[in-house]
C-alpha cells in the first residue's frame, strides 16, 4: 500500500441532501484522477443536517484518503439574494475565508462536476500570492456581453465559480467576506455568488487553463469559434480529451445532455451503499447503457448531429 503524503489537500464542496449522489460522484472522480498517495480533507457545506446513513456511505469512497468534516450552515444566509433556479448552497463559498480560518488557501468544487485532472497537483504548484482566486475565465458568448457590461466585467474576464482555488488569507486580510455578502443582496443577479466574485475580485483573479473547469459550451462545436477568440486550438483539444466537465446546463442524471455518458461512467463505480440512497432515473440509465455500445453511440450521436444541423446550421 502506497504511503500517503503528509499534507492533506483542503477541499470544499457544498450540497443539499438531494445532491448527495452527484456530490459522491464528484468526489470519486477527484480521487480517480489524483495520485494514490494524495489525501483530501473534505469540508462539506450543508443546507441541512445530512442523515447519518449518508455520512457513513460517503466515507466508503476511501476511508484512507478522505477525511470528511460536515458543516451545517442552515439559516446562515437569510438575507442574501438567491435566484429561484439555484439553492443557497451555491453562495456558501463566499463565507469560506471566515468559516475556515485555519486555512490559507482551499480548493472549491461544485457538485455538478466530473473532475478529470489532478487538482491536488494544481493546489500544490499554483502560487496565488497577490490574487484572491485562481479560476477559469469563460469564453464569453455574444448573448452575454450586455449583461457583462452591466456588471462592469470585460468579455473574457468573467470566471465560472464552480471551480476555485481560493486565497483565503488575502480574502480575510482585505475583509472581502462582508463586501461580497453585501453585494450579493442586490436582487436579480443572474448568478449571485459568481457575479459578485467577478465584480469585487476583478484584477485579482489568476486565470487557469480552461480544462480545469470546462462548461457545456466548451464541448459544443457551434461555440468553438467563440472559444477560439479567447483560447487556442491546443486548449480546445485539451478540453475535449481531459477537461473537467461542469454540467452547467441540463444535468446528466436528469436529461440526455453534453458529456452525458461520462457522468454515468463515474456513477457506475460508486459503492452500492451510496447508490442505494438515491432513486436513479431508470430511463436515463437505460439510455446510458445503450450509448455504451458501439451501435447505440453511433445512433444517438447521429441523431444529435441531425438536431444540431437543424437548430444551429452545422454538421
């Protein structure tokens, strides 16, 4: 058995009980793509107390490499604006500098993510001195430009907050928690926590390669020309080959979406006790099994290409 490296990587996830299995799938993918000698100290930010049977189940992922701590933040953000499309859990990351005073920096990962890179290596090697965050800048779509202008953020300089390396020490020193929470009270922000991080941290964000947080538009061919305004062909190929998939649109456990089969691939490898805590969508799981065959993949990809051709005028 390989000896664990001494320093456990601090990792934060936030989820509601109905996101328990996606959260476990995300954690499994992180373990799968990190060195076996790496361990993680996982802080689970909760909207309500997680049942004991779920806690015991998620610890089965790897008791040797995962040290899990649960932090119940129910009622902590009562006066913050929360868009009806999201839960308050998404805004918990704004509290981290004060919530985790024992850490100078942490990784934060959304639970609708499948990680396909070694994020522990990124944590160890990335110098965030002088920055509040390290994150991936989105390739801004034309339809987003008016909104970005209202936020005061330049195109190509707007981050997706689903994957962050946070410099908690600097955020604390500059009193950013209070500023972020105050800004997040403004109603009608499209992505409340994400928008205020972009507004208040502008100029102090270190850009990461796009394969560390590849949102759905990074995989759709009709958006490639926009991606190439901000990144290179080499980076596009890196996203396709090993990009960490962030399911920002439809969720693969709910619908046939971009990189649908990848999520189910990792779900299948979860311990049975974890999977038993969730009512699987039988229709989508059956579709995944069909897609996992050569004939099924060819047929479904052909249908998808046909739909794209009619919808976007591309092949």
